[in-house]
C-alpha cells in the first residue's frame, strides 16, 4: 500500500514559526491547480504498480481551495491510480475556513478526515504566531466538523512557547482529548532559520525557547494522554484506540508515497524524489510536459539510518533485525551506546526491538544520531 500527498502552496498569512513552502500571493492560483492536475497525469504511468490507501491535502492551507478545485484534483487521482476499498482522504483546514456548508461539500467530494490547525486556544499566543483565527473559532471548528458530517478529526497544538503556561497547556490538552476529535498532533515550538520567529529572537524581541519548559510540557502531554487512555503511538501523535493516521504512519514505516505539487517529496524503489520549491519554476516545468523533480537513489546505509530515525519515533520501536539486514555489524558496534542509554533509562530492549522510554522521547533525535551508521 502507498499514499499520495498533495501540496497546496498558498496561505492567507505567514505564521511566524513556519518554514514550509507557501506563498501569500494567490496570483498563480489557477495555473497552480492546473499544473498539479497535469503533474498527476505526468506521473500516472510510473506509479501504476501501487495501490493507494491514503490521500493527504497539505500545505500551505488546502482549505482555501474552491469546491471545483479540490473535486477536480480528487477526480484526476481516482481516474489515474488504483485505490484500496477504504481510502483515508485528509484535508488540512484552518478553523476560520470551517463552516457547515464547507464541511458538507468536502465530505460529498470524498474527504473523510480533517486535520485542523488550532495550534493554541489562547488569543495572545495565536497573535504571536500570526495565525488567522481566534481561540473562539478554534473551539467551534471541531464541533462544526462533527455536526456537519466528518467524524474523523485530528487537531494540531503547539507547546513550549514562552506564552504557553503549564496551566494553559493542561487546559488545551484536556479540551482536545475530550472535544470529540479522535487524533491529536502536538509539536514543540521549533525555531527554524529564516523564519519571522528566528528573526525576532535574534533581535531580542522574543525570548528563546526554553528546553526545560518544553520538556515539562511534553511530560504533561504524556501524563494526560495516559490518563485518558489515548494511544501515544508516535512522538508527536496520539489518538483514541484504532484511530492512528494511516497516511503519516506509512511515512514512518518507509512505505512508498507519491508527492504532487511544489516542494512535495516522493519515495519508491529505494529512490527519493523532490519537486522544485518555487511556484513559477514548478508551473513552467509542468507546462513543458516535464517532471519538476530531482531524484536520489538511497544506499543501504541511507536506508538503515532513515529506518533508525523514523522507527525510533514509534511506540512499536525499532526492529534490530531491520538494521542488521543493511549492516550486520551494527548491533555489535552500537552496543556500548545502547547499554549507556539503558542505564540512563532512555530506552528498553525487548523482543529484538529498541523502544524509547519517556526520558528518551525527549531526546529522540540525539539518540537516533548516536545510533546512525557512518
């Protein structure tokens, strides 16, 4: 099984923390939608052997699309590829785009899952992030979606900013886990270079993120998830039992995925592809009948390291045999580091699988880097 990702590179406003590819200039919008449809047709023959079980509209802000735009994209996909009986079809949506009529139209087009970008339930923090909605709209968005026909709802929250108190974070988590949503993606505020947030920190206008503050809020997330019996199946993702995200889970399991749109990535047959991260260049290339992508064939060591990076993030853990199939000496060479991690209560090893403990989840990237094969 495989997944399809559609990147819609438009936003009404630029969030201060975001380094994804997007534009607030909508002048190329019609040309972009046409190019996305044409790219699907250009890639049709190369992906015929796969059966797809998920479609994910990301961005950017896909919920800004007009009805005829997302319907045409979905129609082109379904006429071009093979799909499983049940397809998870997700649309990322901002709260201010959600209303009963919009949700009903999305559902009628086949969209059966919404990923709603709340980020915060505090107006001061939303203004700091330059979000386009209010806390009140956030509270209404989930209920409107549920009442209007889409029952599979994921919400996004960001923790660890200087404005997010522990009390506020606890309130947001308890609300989210009892709101009717069945999935939560919770991300620590990360300062990416060349973002407005990084510029403000450099100028001393905003304090730097505090590791201890973020760690405490992550531990609170772990605690509240457990008390509500939610499945904390990946470092940033948790859900009610049996509601794991199919699309994102396939990324972490190294399954094939097809990316459409500027900056979108694809992966199949040990090869990674990525599209141009420039709207005009992307459209020009597609209009010439050419694939707007660059590719790289991954070596065995590349695949091993990607497996370490992705599978350690999962509650199911990293299968040792999966790495030994790429590099037979890995366990022997990594054993000193693994023993130290066990002593520090960062990991446990059972049934030939390495799993992160709560302390280890706080430093997952560092642990992965120490286990990489060089």
